[in-house]
């Protein structure tokens, strides 16, 4: 489980407006209660944390306090979780619950390869199989597939794949492509496949790919990921 610091990219450390989140309430007696609610507002605090304002879940007391709870949500990087306390509040749209972080948020490692936020340059290259897509841009129709390229920055990296911001055009879903990651001044190129497109809270686009053969540059990327994570933990 990777702990993220509040100073990292804000879109990694809390859910976004109107996002559905899971709330786990841990009473002093009895089993935990799990409910789903929605983020109504995000209120920055002087200590650098953010109060998450959520709707009161149906059938629960809107005036209730909870000293042991956690909120979790899905984001392009995977599943996030943060320990919180809850207290009742009121906004101009009615009664709400105010979630205050009691510990740094965590990113749950649920995949086969350990991953971390490693902001290295990435280049994508693939063949456009439809020559009509570029007919207007060229004086004559191309008989051969056209090579498309896009640049980006890794947001999430592992030896098995990556998630990166990307310029447009985005490579199509399920497309086979060449991905080049720049590590310590060296370009590491390998074959990959697009598994999904994402839209970040900042409005930028991104693409997630899985490497066809993770062993191609697996040792180099794994070393970089673990070294990055060790440095991050030492500075906490």
C-alpha cells in the first residue's frame, strides 16, 4: 500500500466533485457499516488538508459523529482510501457530513506489479490503419498505414505498464503501439497495448497501456519504481 503525501498532485489525494465514494463507519460496538454517498464540495484547510463534504447517506442520522471511518474511491490510478473522522454540518443545500482526514491517503496495490508515481517522459507511436483519417491533410491518399505519434508524462508506472498524460490524438483502444519511456537519459522502447483512455480532474487526457512483454525493460523500470518509492517514504 502506497501512502501519498498532501503535497503531491491534488487530484491523487482526494476524490473530485460529484464523485461517488464508499464510506466505511466503524462504531465502537458492532460491525462496520458501509454506505455509498457523493462528494458535494471540497474545502481546503489551513493545515494543507481538504475537508470532503458529502451528502448524508439515506437512513442514517445526519447529526451523527464518527471518530473511526474511512472513505474510498476509484480513480485512474486505481483504488484510493483515506482514514477520516466525520461530523455533521450544514451548507446552503442542507445537512451534510464533513470528512476530515486523520491520516495520509493510501493507494491500494491491487495489481500484479508494484507501481508508483514516477513522472518521466513518455512517447507513443502507432500505425493508423485508416488512410481516410488523414486524406484531408495530405495531397494524395496514402496506400500505406500512417504512423501517428503522441507525447506525454507518466503518472503511474510499473514494469507491467503505465498510465500517462497524453497529447492528442490518443492511440485507439486495444491498439498495438510502441511506448518509449525515458529513464536516466536513456530511451527504453517496447511494445504495448492500449487498455483504456482516462480524463483527469484537470481536464487533460490520458492513456493506460500494458506492456506486451514486461521482461523487456522490467529490471530497469522496477528498480526506478522502488527507488522512487523509497525516496518518497524517507521524506515523509
